[in-house]
């Protein structure tokens, strides 16, 4: 059960008729989504992809991106997502670095893909409503089928690219067992219950977006796709889908609270808040606490490499604190300027 494909099937077994995925007018139950994923898995095999191959996705948070991610987990392929705003040279770099055999893109990334020399050398599929000579996603993966778990826990699941602050972006490969353990830790640290509903707005090329996607398969939850953040659309989705928790960067919380429709939106379904990616100003923490009155407000501090270093489940009570070591983590605070990892700072009294 340590691979992600069988993990997904647990929700299918428990909650086959529950809504699993929402993208605008599109709604799929767990059983329907499983069949769609199986169809993509079969289509990927027909394209000649084999376990261990990379699939480069230059997509927003649309249903095709979520479905492709899960199909790769069943097939043993390495999902390699890239920012949909990536330039042609960045696409070239990722294709060369990962050796991806397939590129899936959409209208928002079409221009950069068309200008990428290496993109012309691999198979390509276009997602969504787009004019292209490449096969469309619905055309290439048109036949639903039951998905078949082919991956093992030790197989690679995902490769995220870092921001490249010390040079070119670096691919961070993560195994299926690491992704599953990270998702389990996220469920525990955020006290998610069965049937949670999340706003899938954090990008799937970032660890926050991937965590939101995978955790829903652990708790028979609902992933509400939001391709591009828009505060008004987010508020409508929160009310219509009865979103139960939010996991966002601070700037998006600010935009929600600042929107004129916030006070007229029913947000009572949101009981848990989480943030990561940047520190949150004390004033914003207090505004969110007053606006949502959440049961839990969690600050996550971590990275792409290991998911979460530390968490603070009392973000309002201890503003600015990164908290204590998260599940699956040990932390050591070293004396300032020390080069010896054994020089541990004295604990505060």
C-alpha cells in the first residue's frame, strides 16, 4: 500500500460515488475519476512511455493536470511539472535535464512551447480548448479504463524544479513512498478528516499544490481546481463547494480578505487554515483569525526536498515562529557562524 496508485484506489473503494474532482462545470466522482485516470494511463503506454520515463507538464491547475499527475503515479512515470509561465529556454532546459519523452501543454503555455527547439523533438499533447496541430488531451486519452497500479514504493513519483537561486534550476526527484509519507504527514499536521474539501489553487509544479492534490486521496476528499487565482472566483468556489480548509501563500489570503465580495460570501465551511511559502505579517494573521475563526491555523516551514521541516499549529499565538520539527523530521539549531553540526545552540529557558 506504500505506492500512490493503490493509495488512490482506497478512496475509490470507500467513497466511489462521492465527488472527487471539480473543474468549473466538470464534476467527477472517485469511480469516474479513476476510469479517466486509467484511460490516460493506457494512452501513455500507447505513446510508448515506459516506467521511469519523465512526462513534462506545462499546465495550470486544470482537471487534465490533476488527472495526468495521478496517471503517472499508476504507470510508474515521473511527473515533471513546470511553471506554465515558463519561457522557451526554460522548457528546453527542463526537457534536456529530465529527458522527458512527452510534453503536455495548454493555451497559456502554447507560445513558449512553439518557440522551444527541443519541444519539437518529443511527443506533444495539447490540453483544453486550443488550436494546435498536436493531438488534444481528450482525443489522445478518450477511452476510460480501470487504472492498474504498476509502480512500486521505491519508484520515482515526481520531479519538481527549484527556483534556481544559486544557478540553474535543479530537479528534485521524489519517490512514491516519500510522496505518500509527506501526504500522510500533511493530513496529520492539519488534522484533516474524511470528506475534506480543498481549493486546488496552489500550482501543481510546487510542493504545496502537490500536497493538496495527494492528501484528498487519503481522506476521500474533493479537489476543486482553480487554474489561475482570482479572488472573486475563489470566494464563489469556497461557498458553492463548501470548502473546508485552505492552504495558501500569504498574498492570496490577503487578496481574499481585501476583495469586496468577502463580507458577502458564506465562508463558514472553512474550519482550518494553513500557509507556507513566505512569512505572514502579524496583522494579516489576526485579520484571518477574526474573519474565519478557524479551529486550526498552521504555519508550515519547509522545502521541495523533504516537504516540511517544521510546523506551528498555533500560528496566531506565536506569530513568526516556524514551530517545531514536523512529522518525519528532526531539527537541530546550530550556533551562529558555526561550521560544526555538533555545535548545538543552548535551548531557551
